[in-house]
C-alpha cells in the first residue's frame, strides 16, 4: 500500500503586538487623565485664572464665614448715626437705618452667591439631562425637546421672573432661585445638545455601539465625559450672570425681601439716596461687579482649558 501523506498543520506565530483584552479601557483612562492634566497645566499658566481664583476664594469665604471679616452685627442699628460717611470706625459708612454698612455688605454675600449657585446647579442638571437625550436620540425626541426649549427661551427671563415673583407672597432664596431656574435653563440646554451632537458620531461611540453597548452606557461612559467641557465653562460664567440677575430683580423690587441681607437689597435701598449718600450704592456695586467678573473670567479660562477648539 502506498503511504498516505497528510498535510501538516501549520501553526501561525502569535502576533505579539495584539493588545490584551483590558488594554483599551486602560488606554482610555490614561488618555482622560492626560487631558485633565493638560487642562490643569493650561489653567495654572493662565494669569486670569489665578486672579479670578483669588477673588472667588475671597468672596466665597465671605459668604461661608462672614465672621472672619467682621465681628459687627449687621442688624445692630442706631438711627442717630444713619447715613454717615466712611470713617475709621465704619469703613463703608452707615446706611439709612444707622447699621454698619461694611458688615451689611460682607453678610450680603451669602444670599447673593447662594442664589447664583443654586440656580447654576439646578440649570446644569436640567441642561445635561435634556441636552444629552436630545442630542443622542435625535429624531422626534430632539424635535420635542428643542421646540419646548425654544418656547421657554422666547420669554425674556427678566420679564418672566418679574411676573412670577410679583405674585408670590414670600420671596426668599429658594423662591427666587426656583423662578430663575424656570426661565434660564434653555441656553445651557442648547449648548449641551450641540456639544453632544458634535461627538455622537465619533469613532469611539460607533465602536461602542458595534460591541453591543446600550444607550445608557454609551451616554454615560462615552458621550457625557466628552461633551461636558463647554457646559462646565459656561456654568461657571452663568453663576456670575445669575448673581447679577438677582441683584437686578431685587433692585426692581421683586427679588429677595427684608429681613434678608443681600447686595441687591442694598442697591434697592440706596436708589433714593444716590445723590446725597453715594457710598450706599458704590460698595454693593463694586462687590457685585467683582464677583460677576471673577465668575465670568474663571468660566472663560475653564472653557479654554477643557475645550481648546473654542480658542480658534
């Protein structure tokens, strides 16, 4: 019998360049850490970030620990010393009720900044949820959310807040913040939606879909981290805008009410005495202006660091 020759099995050499199964996840984490490190390096080299950071630490310290800056009770008033000019005893003078104005301005930081933070956080949550859903799913979901956003956006927030706050019996920090959230979320939502749309068709998102990842996983692990940069920067700027809005509404008589202490209330009380006692308007204006400037400058720096394309 002739010998049967069987074909020899060929063993291909293993490609040592193949990545281990867990390598892509590790690589992504390293890239994210590198991006954060680059952003922090950019922020540290930005002088405006340093300046705004120092101002924000100062104003936040006033809001949280006013006793570090003054030991005078802001509600300790003597009519006999009303409307005094700034002096060594009363650095910012006294107001129309004879209260130490420096103490009033320091304690006014808490309510003004609290409104800014509450509105910014509430608006940020709404914007992230609606913008993420609209940008990812598109189609009729995007159409419904976008049209509703346009309807609210069409109402000027000052006008809407004037109407709503004017009918409320009590206007504290919570009420003012709630009304501002109602009318001021559309802009940030639009920004979040646009940021999501810019990354929803990226290669890493398509790869995640091909591997069978669900919408929640894709949005949480892939889209959200890559679309938050511009929104975080805007949210910081937005906090300053809200502080100015609270002061404006209170100045118009529909914001915070006495016995609360805020910069807006001080501006409102100072309005009739602008020509005779100008320091009553001067100091709150300086503090509001510097706080808004600090938040807006900080927001610009954060946006440029997290989203370098925004500089172009």
